[in-house]
């Protein structure tokens, strides 16, 4: 994952100092996955994502492969094709976050955070069924988890490709490869 000191500095912004010191001591003796850190157990943790800023679109966007450290308790440590964007359409609004990750032609995931809703959709019907069964409503600053759709997923991909890659041709979820912007 690159420079160990840099990793610890970044983790320090997210986790208590005691947790970081314990992680550092363990990591000196053996390889310790980030997923072992308690506050990270329930998160999707991205790593090694190169991003550029678009003044035109007021957004940060990915420019290559997307590293995934862990998803929940599952240690992934892999890089995947995909598109990641963080944008704010109005200064007074919450940022929108979109993530599309493609592991293969038939294995992909889309997450979109809009206002107080987290959309989630995948090529995996078990995943989609689990999201639908656990659908929540937002309460007091919380985020509602709702099933996304194929149309929402493809709309994000089309907009990303047009805005940041200059590609107007259609992309279909069953296609094998994504075009990525080289840095």
C-alpha cells in the first residue's frame, strides 16, 4: 500500500491515536489487514485511487484503477476497473458520491450517495435482494439505504464517460472493459 508512515498519517485522521499505535505495533511483526481496525469493519475502504479535479463539473474523479482495501469484514486488497466521483453541484448542498467497480464482465457494483440516500445495485442478485430486504428510511441525519437500478447505474457511467473521458458511445454493463483516463 505504499509508504507505511503515510498510511498511518491518513489513518490518524480517521481513528483514535491508541488504535493507530496498536495497529502500528502489530504491523511491525506481521502483515495486518486494514479490515482488522474496528471502525473500518463496517466500511468500504478504497486505496490507491488517483483523482483529478474538474473545475467545470466541480468534482473529483478517478483516473485509473480503483484499489479496494476491504468491504466490511472482507479483506479484498485488489485493484479494479471502475469510476469514482465526488461532486458538489451547489456549495450549500451535500456532496454526491458515485462509485462503479467492475471485477469482471459479469461482476460489478454501483453505489451512489445522493442527499440522504445510498443507492446500491449490482450484477449479483443476492446482493440486490439483500439491499431490498434491508431497505431503510433516513431519520435525523442518517442515510437511507435503497436499491438502485440498472438505469441509474448506466446513467452514472454514461455521464462519467462523457464528462471526464469525452466518450459519447454507449456502454453496456455486460461489456468486458471500461475505458479509463490515464494520468
